[in-house]
C-alpha cells in the first residue's frame, strides 16, 4: 500500500476542547488547535522568538505567542499582529475514526 503521508497524531478525545494541545510527532513539537471550524495543526514553536505557542493565549482561530504577543491565524498560519511578520508553519489536518491525523511536509 502506498504511503499517503497521513500520520495519526492524537485521539480526538485527547485534545483540550476549544484550546491548544501540544503533541510531539517524529521529533517535531506540534500544536493542535480545536477551533469553532475544525482542527488545525502547526509547529508548536513561534518562528519569531522560539517560544512554545501552546503556552500562549488562544481565542477562536488566533494563537498569541507568550513571549512577544505576536499572533497568528491557525487556519493558514498568517501573522495577524506584530511583532511577527512571517507565517507560522502549518500542516494539513483531518479527523478519521476518532483520531486527529496530520500530513507532515518536508
């Protein structure tokens, strides 16, 4: 069977509802966001200062870095407030059979 790139990440029941949950997969710290419109996944470390985004404030679709309060939209990674200027790294996510799955790129 061909590898389609999807990896089991965490049971849906294991994530904190309406919040962000940190999961390490294949040596990568990932943040799993439970939003009003679905599950989204990014690298857990802020690309501005290296802080753990899972320790930041999460509101709906926006995660705020705990270090400098820069914020990102978790749906597409775009920066929404300074001092961050570069998008954060996001990954495709889906829920299958009660499991959150992620497709890691590169």
